[in-house]
């Protein structure tokens, strides 16, 4: 007998990367209300050590995500610098997975067959969040479904970190769009050179 999980107390957020930005900037939307609730910005000097700030709509810093040199371990810190979440990934794994340490409990998540989504469950079996990557999109975007176990800010920031770890630079739709644009420009240049 298969039991379907309880869907009450679930919250849905959409995170999408801005197309025109000098650095990675993610806009965070509450899907239930449709309003933008926050912005995550990578810092300017993040080429050595990945750091991203999550801010509310008034520009106040809510969280900071700090990573190591090899993007193996990330810490989520509140505005006072207190460490809230530690997210780690293994050095070598057959499937994409990660562990989080949150509220003195371990949360494990493993990607599906194609690893475009993750479901994170606590060691007690409580649903933390689900990360679903949108594969064919012009800009990088994904959906986060959050249970009552985790604060929405912590879950969304963790999902952004997971996206940066596993999918950095893999926005398929944007690459496809840019390649078609490049091909069209090259074709136009060749045609113009043949006509004149």
C-alpha cells in the first residue's frame, strides 16, 4: 500500500535569475501570492570563494551563504553572522546528492535519475523542501516546495546554493537562445558578403 505524503503546510516559491546582470542575481517570488519577496546576489569578489547575500525587498540582508574554495561546504549565516545551516556535498558520488545540518538534525537529499530535482528529508522523515529545476528556460529558474519543518528563507537560500553547486553555468535555454542568435548573425553576415 502506497501512502501519499501530506500536502498541507506546503509553501511554493519560484526563483529565477535575472537575464541582464553583471553578476548572478536571483529574484525570489512567492507562488501563492505572485509577489516578489526577496533577491539573492552573488558578491563581486566571489570568484575565489562563493558568497551570496539574500535580501528582502527593502534591501535588508536576511541571510548570507558562504562557500569554500571547491564549493564542497556552504554555510548559511543570519545577519549577525550566526551559522544556521551547513550544506555539504561529497567529493565523489555516482548521483548528485548533499547533506544539510539544520536544527541539530541531518537532512539528506539525492537527485533523481537525471538529477534535475532534489527532495530533502530530515533524519526523522520530515519533509524539508523539494528543488525542481526548470530545464528548458531562457534564464535559470527553479521551483522550491517547502514543508513546515524548515523556514522559507533557509530553504530558498539552500536551494540557491544547491543550484550554484550542481548547475553553475548550465542554463540550457539561455545557451540555446544565444547559439541560435549567433548562428543567425553569422548567416546574415555571410549572406551580406555574398550579395555585395
